C-alpha cells in the first residue's frame, strides 16, 4: 500500500486540521462539519491530479475551446455516520460520481475490548470503476478492512483509493499487511499512537459525535 500524507507539505489544509482538532472550535458543530468538507475538497483536488483524462471540447458563446474531462468512472463510498461531511467534500468536486454507503460500528465487550460489525451497505456495481473510500478517522484499520470486504461483494474496481483525515501509525502498519500494494491511502495527517480505548492520540475525539451530536 502506498501512503500519501498531505501534511508533509504546508498548505491551507493545516489550518482546517488545526480547527477540527481544537477543543474550543469543536464546540461549533456546523464549523466542524464544514472544515471536514473543506479537507475533503482539498484532498479530492489533489487526487484529481492523478486521474486519467481524455480530450473534450466546450462550446462557448464565441467559439469552441479544447478541453479535457476525467475518463474514470468514480464511486465515492463512506463509512457512516462520521464520514458524511468528508464524503460531501469529495462529492462537491467529483459531482458526477456514484455513491456507496457502509455502516460499521464498534460493539464493546467491556470498557477496552470490542468487535467491529458491518450492519448496512448500499452500493452501485463497482466493476471497472475507481472506488474512493472515505473515512475521516483510521484508528485501528479494522473498520476499513471490513468495509472494503463488504464493498468487494459489489464488484471488482479497477482502482481503489482510501482517503482519511487522520490516520494512526498502528492503523497504517495494520493496513500495509492487509491491503494489496496497488491500493493508495491518502491522509491529511498521521498521529503516532492509540490509547487503551483504541482512540487516536492526539487525534480529535469522536468525529461522529462532534459532527452530529452524541449518541446513546
């Protein structure tokens, strides 16, 4: 698996990352969601540079202009519910993409131990398409592994891209073992460790709760 870390170069992305991590700014859930969307937009733009294009033309009021358009058929997938704002950022740029949704959740056995379950999947056929799986937080890599396995029941993509905002180093190490070398992981930043509850440190907390409110 190839890793692309956008924080290796300075850009306005660092500003939005700082804001979604801030305990003060996190109090504004609308701003938190919008910053996740902005990070998705920036990442979608960077990923678009790596895609295949074909010649195209556009008719203006005064003539014809040579242009290009993306040749790949794109499916944007997200893991509910935390991934929705990040997903929307991608969809704002790849506005003709198809969409897929997977529900993955932790079921705790006790305070520290949990299993991950897939409860729901909705997806178009994936054969021959470019699949972008968006999930804002890659803590252990377990949810991503199960979500990708569930999506594979819908066909064989030509290309697979995994996009996240913050990945832990343990998740990256785990995914390098579980995912094939041709899959590319794009991340906005990498944090060094997990705590005893498998939350990313320093991370930002629970992205789903910060975006949509606490759950029972």
